[in-house]
C-alpha cells in the first residue's frame, strides 16, 4: 500500500509539471499566432547565410565536412553541437586525469607537493570560470607570436592563430600494430608478455611494411598553414579553462574518496608485502573510484553545460550558434527549445554512461 501511494504521488507531481510546461508552450504559441508568427521548425531548412570560424557538419552524400554559409540552419546547429561535444568529451578525459594527479599531490608526503596542490585548488575554485577563460584567451593565447613569427618545433607551429599539429595517417605497419594488440589481449594476464608481444608486432610491422603511423607536417605559408590539424586559440582557451577549473573540483572528489577508504585497507596491503605505490594503485584506488563515481557525474555534467561559456571567447559552440540562428531567423522560441533538448540529451547521455560504469564496477566488486 505505501508503494502504491508513493507511485500515485509521483504521478500527480509529474502530471502537474507536464501540465505547467504545456500551458506555457500553448500561451507562447497563442501570443506568436496573434502577431502573425506561426510556431514552426520549418526555418531549419532555410539557408544560414553566415560562416563559422571552425566546425564540421553533415551533408547528405558528402558526410562530415566544413560548414559553409550556403548550408541550412539545421546544419549550423549540428556544427555547433559537434564543437560542443568535442570540447566536452576531451575536457572530461583531461580534467579527470589532472584531478587525480592533483588529489595525489594533496595527499603526498612531500610538503611542497601538498602546498602547490592545495594552492591550485583554492585559487581555481574561488575564482569565476568566466574570468579564467578571459585570462587564458586574452592574457595567454593572444600574447603568443604572430603568424609571421610562429614558433616551430618538430613540425608543430604555435602562434596567435593557434596550434598546428602534423596530420596523422595510417601506414603499412598498422597491420603489425593490430597483430601486437591482438596477441597482447590474449596475454593480458601477463603484462610483461603482453607488452613484449605489442613491441614485437610493431617492430615486425615496421620492418616488413613500414611505420604504423605516418606524420605529414604542416607547411607555413603567408596567409596561414597548409595541411596539418589546426587547434584554434578559441578552442584552446575554452578547453584549458574548463579542464583546469573542473579538475580542481574533481581533485577534491578523489581526495575525499581516498580518505574514505578505511585505514585497515592500507595496513592489509602492507601486510601482504605491497609497497606504498602498489598498495595505492592495486588496493586503495579501485575502492576510492567506486566512492568517487557518483559525485564525478555531477562534475562531468557541469563541464558539459559550462561549454556554453565558449561564446565569451568566440568559440562557435551550440549556444553561440543558437544566438546567431535566433537573431537571423527570428525563431528564438523554436531554436531555444531545440537547444535545450540537445543539452538535456547530452547530459542524460553522460549520466547514463557514468551510471552504467558505476553499476558494472559495483557488481564486479560484490563478486
């Protein structure tokens, strides 16, 4: 009986929320109709007529390609979403890695490492993210040398236009790499044997068919680079800012999770003959990850939503493209509903991935 009452109450609350949202939407549509503006998403098929500084979109029959002004509003929003997705996924990976390193520094026995890690966390967490983005963009990246005086090292070009990396392609030796990975998978219970199989596969593939990867350095020309992979300063500023900012919070999540592991786990690891580093890596860290996964999901969601601040440094993310589309088409309501749905889908996707991993790890440890 209590279970039925709880379900009934949840259904009533959900119904009231749905009724309120539908009422607001109906009121907005009626006011638009009174002004002769029909509620429609047909504008998405119209020509955009503006360009983006960077970004790929999908074109039927062509696949992914750079966005052109002759493309539609829908393709413009898709390009903005792909830019957002690129920053969000790369930022989650880098922020997790940096946060773990900072957490290890805060728990280190070295006083200098502890002080530096603590200072980093306190400074970054207590200054606004928008301010940090401005520092990265205006005070760091735009102070780099001009394109004419670009720094060059090993086929990499660095200037105010961004970072230009060599293009990477697959060579004939990739077959040897694949064979080494295949053999290493079956030998994964013996790490040294697996590593040896990988190196042997790469070596034989290199000798027989050439290197597994081929690097094509960019060519420096008067008006910009020819070839290579360009990382714009806007992209770099947004990525660096999000990674540095989010990593400070992730570091505290990891630190709290590590401290939550009972001290007896350390003592048991030492009793088994493990040294400090091995005890942390094999015994403590896996248990701390289980504790840290739920709060990590919140930080990942915050990072994904904070990508909308890219508009402040000129990065054409989804929110920035939405602003241009809404101004040109006059379809603010339809566009913002579409953008909200995309952000909601992205957030739910991240939550689902983290929850799936959390259930998998919890099940494995219960066994």
